[in-house]
C-alpha cells in the first residue's frame, strides 16, 4: 500500500510540474508573438528631467479604431536603457489590452511633469530607431494655433516625424504624411474644418482667403514639396536598426515646411502647452496631448505567430515544446513507478 501511495504522489507531482512548465512556455511565446518591435526615445532637450525619470509612449492608428493604451498609464511607460543616460525604450505591442489588433502610425512621447512632443508619424521602418526632440522647433497645434508643442523626428527615418497638417492660420507644417492620407485629402480636411469654424463664428476662423481654390492648390504644392524631400521607402528594412549610440540631436529640423505667411510661435516657451481636453495620468497629474484625433484610433493589421509546418498542418512551436516537456516528465514518472514495483516484487 505504501508503495502505491508513493507512486501516486510521484505521478501527481510530475503532472503538476509538467503542466506548470507547459503553461510558462506558452505564456512566454504568446508575449513574444505580441511584440511588433522596439522604439527608443532620446530625452535630450526640453523634455529632459521628467519627474521620476518617467516617460510614456502613446501610440494610436489614424483610422480611429483605438489606441494601444490609455494616456500615460503603466502599460505605456518606457524603460530606461542600461548604460545610456537619456535613452528610453518601449516594446510596441500588436494589440491593446482588450486583445484588439492596433496598427499604430502616430505617436506622442510625453515626459511626466515636463510636457510632450507634437503628433509624430510612425511606421515599421521606425522599429529599432530612436526618436528625439528637434531643438528649437515649436509647432502650432492644428486645432488652436495659440497652443504649441515641440517637434519630434527619427534619427534614421527622415520621412517620418512631425505629422503634416495645416494650422488654423493657414500654415503648412510637419514632415511626415500617413499612408491613409494624400496632399489633397489634407488640404480638403483643413478647408472643411475652417469653413465649419467660420459658420460657427469661432475665434480665429475669420479669413475666407484661406479656403479659396487658389489657397487649396498652394497647400497641395507645399505638401508635395515636403514629401519630395523625404521619400517614404518602398520596402521596409529586412533587419531594423538597433538603438543607435546616443548622440547630440541636430540643432535644425530635417525639413522646415515652406510657408508664404507663417505664424511663428514663440521659441522661448519652455512649458509645452496642452489642449483643453485633458486625461488623468496614472499618478493623478492632469496631462493632455496635441492629437487632433483625440488620441483614439488604430488600423487593424493582423499579426502573425510563429509556427512549424508539417505535412500541410501548422503546429504552434510553444504548444509543441510544452507537449514534449509534458511527455518527457510523464515518461520519467512511469519509469520510477516501474522500478518501485519491481523492487516490491523482489
């Protein structure tokens, strides 16, 4: 009887251990499969010195279907890169907390207690790249030109950066255009919004010269000139660049959007202005972002998971490994039981 109890205990422990190992392997594989890639942020400049060295990476898609996470919550917190004084990293997930696939193409980097960057375009070519604040470049908020934010660019992707838009003063600014946009769609969206503002009698929406056919063509020409100077690559890189060695950010923006009558916001402002609509940070601090889209949105692109193909059937790598571990442990347990039984028979 004692031997039977002993065998039963061994089998029970073996099964529990195998199940635990299999579960762990499955969870690890699932977490890895959900990572789209890593982006980096160099805090050098006006956003340096965030409270508790806390920086967030807020990402969303341009089609309005959702964001990766809520504004300045724990899931968006960036990690300090070891050995780099001002460099932070963020693993970009493919899905949000609800499991919905998010194809983020816009990002805002925010520094707790210091402010945030202007809406910045993002694509797969930026995975492995480092974003930085363009020293001295202050951009108008596209909704309210009295509001400003610092421009952001990517070290190895000059075609991505501050999102191209037309401000309420008719100024074309930014360098990055989304794949969901065209110069014509940007101009038409501005004209529609400006006409609505004039109809509602909104302050600052009182210049009909900004919405004429001639003005529309001028906006399109300026946007085309910006795009021509920063061609988007036709194919993504086969191997994204790793985080580059930290270096001084260039003092000038990659490209200054041409304007005929630009309204230049003050470059002396040290506090980044925010929109009236605010969201609460995880520590209770009220923070808002400059996104005209309100920070909501994502384009759904289905992610893929790793697997091995055998005889026309796809076998998940993590599940196969877990099954093998379970089988090995059970086989070992059976061997122990057999030895104990033989010993009893002798």
